[in-house]
């Protein structure tokens, strides 16, 4: 009996201890469950974060490779375009150089031939020399004609003055003004007065056009009866050192 009671007492203690331990285990199980949940959540979070980091790294690698590929392709296109532009510029420069050489050759050969231009310039210089020589001769001829005309005008003026001063002609009894007895040779005006005859003036010289020296005006260019037109008769002798006067008309004075 004592052993049975002892066994019963042990069973009761065992039950009580089992209940206490079960209650303690239940309490610790909840704590352990929460700790396990925390560990699992942390591990799963670390796993997901590691996976996301791996995905992010792989995405970065993919993006880097794609961007590098596109950049290399774009750079190849830029290099190809730059090479094409450089090649076209080189071709254009060579074409321009060829065109320049050909145009220069064509112009020198067919349009502005150097030797033909040289011959033309030499002929032009010879022609210019001839023209200059002819112009010099013409200028000399014109100067001689002007001198002749001036001499004719002076002779006409002297003839006109001789007509006006015919009353100063010398006579046998009274020498004239231009025939001084102290001169060895008579004056030129005296000789001219002896050649011309006195004429009555047909018209008066306009005021302001006739001078005191006896230069003829526009109305006194011809002298009826004696001279006529001295310019026409003296043009042939304009190159002589002294012009010859026209012959005196044989018409008697009225």
C-alpha cells in the first residue's frame, strides 16, 4: 500500500510537473513562434532584398550593355557620315582642281592663246607706233596749216591796213611815212602800199569788231577788184617760208 500511495503521489507530482512544464512550454512556444516568425520574415526579407539587388544589378548590366551597343552604333553612324562627308569634300576638291586645270588649259589654248595674244600685242604695238607717227605728222601738218593761216590772216590784215592807209603812199615830191630817207631799204608797208590801189570802203566796220591796227572784220574778208580770196590762192604755198601775195587786178580805179 505504501508503494501504491507512493506511486500515486509520484503520478500526481508527475502530472503536476507535466502540466507546469506544458504550460511553460506553451508560453515559450508562443515566444518561440514569434521569434521564428521574426527570423523567417527577416530571412525572407534578406532573401528578397538580395534577389532584388541581384535583379537591379542585372538590369544595370543589361542597360549598360544596351546603352554601349546603341552608343557604338550611333558612333559608327557618325563616323560613317563624317567619312562620307570628308570623302565627298575630297572628291569635290579634286573635281574643282581638275575643272580649274582643264578650264585654264582650254582658255589658254582656244580663247586667250598666249602666242596669239603675244602676236596680237606685237602687231598692236606696231600699229600704235604707226598711228602715233601718223598723228605726229598730222599734228605737224595741222600746225603748219595753222601757221599758214596765221600768216595769211596777218597778210590779209596788212593788205587791209594798206588799203586803209593808201593815202600815206610816197610820191616823187613827198616821201611817205613808211619811206624814211634815212632807211636804206623802204619799209615793208611801203612796198605793200605800192602794190595795192586805193579803194573806197563799201561798208562800215561794225563797232567793237574793228580795231585800230586795221584787222579786218567779217565783212572785210574779200576785196573787190584787187584781191578776191587770198586764202585759196595761198594754200599751195603755205609751206614756203614767206607767202606770195596774189596778183593785183588790172582793173582801173574808178
